[in-house]
C-alpha cells in the first residue's frame, strides 16, 4: 500500500465520552475520537497509519480497503 489507504470511517457522537468517535471497521480495534467531527476524522487518519505501521512491524497482514461496508 504505497498510497494513502481509503478505509471506511464510521463517526458518531458518544454522550458517555462527550466526543465524536471514529471507528474503522476493517481494522480491528482501530478507533479514534475528537471534540469535533473534523478532529475525529483527522485523529482516525493518524490511528489508521499507526495501525498499519504496527501490523507491518509484527508481520501481520493488512486488509485491503473494501470501500463502503453494508451492515444489517
């Protein structure tokens, strides 16, 4: 993955955390937060890069972005 990956990010407001939460469902455990929607997205992009870097250093596979996911 030479280019910046394009993973789906799901963003929602968490009343308990008093923050926006940004989850990346294709990367297990990849979650960020922020005081604003924009900050949550920015932080998610950082966490995605760190998730990939960690997986590479551990020799673990990195899922290819699949685009829009469908949930029931």
